[in-house]
């Protein structure tokens, strides 16, 4: 089974954005988890009050489409990682998380043929997960759009 260029680029891009997406979500979650508000105006604050920054972070996490897409991509990659072999996990960790080059991984003891097979296994696994999630997403969108039509038609009465 060979992927088309677009499918391959989509799966590889998902792998490349993994670290960036994870850092983006961690920063937002850190803002939410900070319990005390920053003392910006000099007035004393309650010890467990929520600041505007925390509220903005919660709203951003719920409503921002880029954040939703990033969390979806992280879930896709994590699901794919669970399904692949030990060598493919090694490639993912060293190439995509630690930023090593292909040749660094090969020089550490993996043959070039094994690298190619396991890397393609990794990309195929991510592609399969993307397809599964997009099918679920399409079903949910169809369900929600039908629900909206029913609600709008009921309201228009």
C-alpha cells in the first residue's frame, strides 16, 4: 500500500508538528492550572481567585479551532505510537522529539533498510489514525448539523 503525496505529507506534517502542538497545549494548561492570580494592579487578591488570563486560556482551549486541531493531532500521534513496533517508536523519539537526523539514527546501529521500513510503518500508522479520526469527525459533524436543522426548524415555528 503506497500513500499519495498529499497523504504522506499530511501524516509527516502531523509528526513534525507534534512537539510544537504539545508545547502549545502545555502552556495553555499551565495558565489554567495556576491557582493564584497575578498581582498586577497592586491590590490584594484572594488566594484561589482566577485571573483573566486563566479565563482567557479556558475560553481559548474550548473555542479556538487551531488549539482543537493541535490537540486532535497529538491524540492521533499518541494512538499511532501505541500501535507500532519498538524500532518505529525509537525513530519517532529520536527524529521527531529529539530532533536527530536520519543518519544519526542509522549510525547508532540501525540499518538503513530497517530505518526505511520502520519509518514508513510510523507514517502509515499516523495516516490510518488520521483517517479514523476524520471519519469520526465527519459523523459527528453530520449528526450536529442534523441536530442544528431540527433545532432551527423547531425555533422557526
